C-alpha cells in the first residue's frame, strides 16, 4: 500500500480517570475501506470520535500525510477533510432536509442564504443516493431510514478525504444498502478513505479491505479481509468461541393475549388483522415504509387510529396513550431510542424509572430503592458503565439499548413490542438479547419483533407477518419462514395468502 493518509500513535482516552482506550496505534491508507469491529463498549466509537474532533485524546498523537495534527474540535476535523456519519442522528427536527444537509456549510449569495442553490445541490445528492426524499420535507416527519439518508448526504457535502461511518446501514433496506455499497465504491475510486463501523459481519466482509478489531479498549488485531472469516471476527471480538446465536424457539400456548382487528389509519395502514399468543414471538417483516412501526405505534396509542379495535386477553380495550398501554401491561421499545426512548443527560436510574416512577414514590421519590433496582438491571443485562450515575450520553449504543430494555421491563409487561431491538448492537449483545427474549417467552410473556434483518426475524419468530404498503400481505409459519417467501410478500409478488 501507499503512505498512510493517517497515522494514529499511542492514543489513550480516559473518562473520569477510567481508561477506555489503551495506546491505540493504527495506520489508515488513502482509498481503502477500513472496518472497525468490537463489542459495544470496546472503544470503537470513542476512537472515531477522537479522530473526528468530538472527543479530545488524553495522550498520543495523530498524523495526516506525515504531519502532526491537533484535532480539538469537529471544526478542526472538518478543516482537515474528516467527516463523520454518526450512529445517532445529529439533525434539527424543525428544519427541512436541505437545511440540515447544508447545516454549518451554508451557501450564500452575498449576505443572504442561497436557498435555491442549496435546495438544488441537496436534490442532486439525494438523487445520487437514489432516494425519493423531498429537499423541503421537515426532518420531524421522516422515518428513521430517511433520516439516515439525510445524514449520509450531509457528510458528502464537504467532499471529505476521510469519511467515518458509524453503523450507517442498520435501518436501511436491502435495496438501500446496495445503493450505499455502490456509493462507497465510487468514493474509493476518488481516493476517499472510509472508516466503517458495523456489527453486520457479512456486510463487513463484503465491503471492507482491512479490519481493525478492538476489545476492552485494546487493539486486538489488524487483518486483511481476505485472511479472516466471520467466525474469526466474532471470536476476536468477544475473546472466546461464540456458540449458536439464536436460541431454540420456545413452545407457546394457543391462548390469544392480543387481538388486533380492522386497524386502519388513513394513508398509512389498511385493515390490519392479527393475533398474538401467550409465550409466542411474532415477527413483523417488510421493507421500509411497509407500516410495521406505524402498526406498533397505533397499538400503543402513539398514533390515532381511524378505525379498528384491540383486545387484550379477550377484553376490548381503548388505548389512546402510552399510559393506557402500560395499564394493560403492554411495553414498546421504539426503533429511535434517543428520540423517543431515553433522555441522554439523565443517569441510568432516572432513565430506567421514567415510566414506572409512581412505584418509587411514597410522598417523595425513594431514590435509594430506585438506585438498588437500577443496580439489579445493570447486573442482569451486564450494562457496562463507569457507575450507575453515568449519563446515558456516555454509554455505548448497545449499553443504551440495554438501559432502554430495562426501563420497559420495570413496568412488568405481559406483551412486549420490540422495534429494531438490535440496531447498532454487537454480535455478543445480540445473543444476550435473543436469549433474554427466549427467557421471557418461557415465563409466558408474548413478544412482537419488528426487524429489517430477515435473519433476525427468521431466527426468533414462531410466526411471521409480512407487510407491504400498510397492509399485511401474508402470515408465515414453519418451513415457510424463509427469506424467499418473506421477500415475495414484501415485494408484492404474493398477496393476502396464508402459508
């Protein structure tokens, strides 16, 4: 290879005296895709936030083109040609798409913003990404997948030399991922360096040239992709052999605990009908925009339905708010954990008791009890944090997700709806969550899993409902739960059949 575009030497990072990166030394070359792998909390995002100026290093050095550089802020990184697509969105909901794409890079005509030119250039970028997004759409009205495409477009505006991508494909459909891969190839041909974090090992194997694997803040190895397989990647990440990731499916009863009938929302959902049995995992598959999240939100009272009714354990119920849903022992993990689930500047106990706080009040909030329960969840889910007083913003994505799950488990639900439950989570944490889901079903809890990862839906579900354009197109059981059948229904090649 040629001379490194970036040389990282002995990078150390400490938070409140706790060392999270241990003397990381790494060369990065122009025009390569370098994959960075590791479990949640391994230090991946911390390292890349140092490179992109979000964090400052405790010690060590960085060279670009052989020259020492001091990256103290994102402005410094931007000036050096470094841009980052973050795992959690950094968009302003009240602004529209083109305003977010050019945020901090506004084009002007004299002293005035040249909105016409920005709108036009944004439209060109969105067309390159093969998305139908309207540059004038408000961010608050976009789906999570659409927000991800805006983040990608935002990073491309500067024509950066080094582009850091932190889990950019977790909410994209297979078609959108193909478009993204083609875009990465184009960037490589221009000599752009891509630093790529993903927990999808097949994706890493396909896209990357080399892999840097971190564990517990240490750089374990740097390998050419051709020299390592997925099993080796997983083993190096966790430091041991990783057995079967999906547990055997639990048996369920025929008792119906949730029945949804003729649920409709104008322009979004049409005549949704399904039931959920006690101790069952019911998967929901479909392409982005199929209506899976909207169905969950309607059930939980987050969206007003135009028609339809819901029964819980044989009793008709009215659910018009989250409070109503909790009253009927329903829980819902949104796909947007930071936007709708957690408060980043709250500590772990306060986040866990966001919904269940009433049970900790005896005149005043029983903070001692609250912290004791939080410690139990930290132990139960192996949440890695400096202390339970850590703000959620200082936790990795996977550990944030565990806190989010703890928050809902503290309501003691009988029905749990999980929307993209393993987005941005490493393979070992996925395994932990999958086995936890299995343990819940053994206790009689019923689970709905909404996921864009077909392997996840197939690996967990007793039955699968496939949606397209706001309708349920098919119900799959047994051997019919396979990628081919799911995609036939999701693409509209089969309609309204029951397999």
